[in-house]
């Protein structure tokens, strides 16, 4: 039975919310489950997790991609201390499993867990595997992926289960079966979703496109989530165009909004598409062009290839093109119905349950194998060199095991991020290496003793 779990990563809702969905399913089965989230102060988790009255610890890490050379060097410089902090968190909370959800905070946690032989699993929500998950791909025992295209990256650890969605979408998926295309009302509804922060292109182009539908707008209801910053501007834009639209900064019950929609116009984040497919709704996708590795375009193209969506590039879409696409879909209910059915075939509202089923079986097997394996003795203390590491405040830190002691003023150690040379108390360089490894590096540090006396 899983009693303690750490969920590592976040940054965006697309990373965090699938992890929350898995935790919800675990808690449904094990009400006494202890959960700790580990992320960063900059990510969405720093706001969402405290509001949920859940425990959160943060690591001082920053993104490596999409920044300057100096920014990359600064990101690398933070990794050894993040590794040490991750080790301390793991030893304090002793999780049965660490679940990585993507985002740069998940890297140090899963690497540290692997070095302590704690079982590791991860979620890959997108059709393109992100940098952190590519690095972690060979270190995890399970990788739960949403797209068949990403299976090969994770080899035998991969399980294609879909992207976990919140419980409200599981219920919405059941409700949608009674009204498969949102046809329950004589008024057709367009739902425009740009994410919690809105989307400038959607806020600008969609109102103009809907206005160009002409007299057909009399039978079309519009619900448009703008994000807080652009609510007044978009509302005024609709008014000037003569379109009666319900404009809101946020939609609390997103599952119900999808269920009531006949057509959804939105970005192509992995969680958005998982929710669309769980409910089964036809969509027009305009991927965010600056997403890492352009993963939203890859997500959208995968859904379009299955017949569930139409895709337009953010840089080139205009109101005429969008109006024509909307018009064709509203004039051809059979086309919209076919797209909805294709989306529903891609939907996995049971993804969280499938993940927990497999996770529990895998951990049970791992425990059984561990119990039956012959025990190996610990290395003799005389064979292990130690150094006394203290920080800049001269507070003694725990003794650390070192792979190899060199001269009286130099120690060579290995971290999950590479080989680290400490000379006269300063970290000199870092080169790639592969865990599991044995050292907990701290930064900044200085060496006060390099050989056993």
C-alpha cells in the first residue's frame, strides 16, 4: 500500500494538475495518504498548493532552456545545492514513491530519489518529451505518457494511459454521454478558452471571427474566458462588434463549461486537450507559439491527425479564416459530431485510476523482489573516505561519503549532475555522469579535512 508520496515539479497548470489528479485518486483509495509537493517559488504550485491546504517545499532551481548563456550557467550553479536539499527532503519524508510531473524542479528530486533507491515514476503529458523528462527517461521505473508517439523515449518503463484529469471531468465525461455533441439546447455555444492567463491572439481574433458569422450569431451563444488583464478590453470589443458575448476573466467550473459547449476554441496545452477529449468536444486549436520545444503545436497536430480538431498557427490565423472554419462546422453538424466522437476516442477520463492501478502493482512487485533478493553487506568504513563540510556560516554539516580523496587540498566527488571537483573549497567544474551516485554536494562549501586521520 502507498502511504507516503512526493509529487515533484510543476511550474504550469499543465504539469501540476495531472499530478493533483493522481493524488486525488490515491487519496480516494487510501484516505490516510501523506503527500508532499516539491516545486519552486515561481511556479503555479506556490499559489495552488497552499490554497488546497497541502504541504509544499521549494527548491532553488531555475530553467535551463529559453534563457541566456549566463542564465544557463547560473542554473547549473544551483544544481548541487538543490541536490543536497532534495536529499534532505527525501530523508525527512521517506516516500514510498516520487512522482515527477515535469518542470525543472522535478529533475533534482527524481535524481536524488534514484540515488537513494526510492522508486521513481513520471508523467509526460505532451506529444513532445520535455528536456527534464528526457534526462530522467532512463532513471524511472514507470513513465505514464499521453501520446503513443512518446512511448519510445521511455522504453519498457512507458505506459500509454492518457493524461490524468480532475475528478470533475470524470463526472462530466459521464454526463456528456447523454448529450454527446452539446446539442441539448437549441442555442449553439462557442466556448473560447485561453487558459487562466488568457491568450492575446484568441482575445483579438475570435470576436472578429464570430462577428463575421453574420445572422448566424443570433442562434449562437458565446462564452469567452479572457484572463484578468484583458477582460474589459475584450468585452468592449464584442460590444463594438455588436456581438452579445458572456465575457469572464476565469471559469471556475471548466468541466461544466466544456460539457455545455458545441465548439471549443482554445490553445493546445496537454491538460486542455485531455479535458477536451474526456468530455468529447469538437475544437479549433491555436497553439501557443512560444511553448517549450513548440510542444503545443505537436499536441494539436496529433489531435488533428485523429480527426478531432482543426489547427491554425498563431502567427498566421486571421478572423476571415477562423470565421470560415466556424461556419463550416456549424452548417455541418455531422462533421462536428464526427470530430466530437474522434475526441472521445482519444479521451481517457480513467487515466488517473489506470496510473494508480499500475503504480500499486509495480511497487508491490518491487517490494517482493527486494525482499527475496540476497542482502549485501555495507562497505567497511575504512574503505570510505570522508570530509567534514561546513557552510559559509561555519555551521557543521553532516559527514559525507566521497568517491575518492585526492591531495590535501582537493576532493573529487560525483553528483547526479556530473563530476564535481572541489579545490580549496571551491567547485571548479562539472562534467556529465550517470546516477545512482553517492555524494551530497553543498554549495557554497569549503573542505576542512580531506583524509581520514
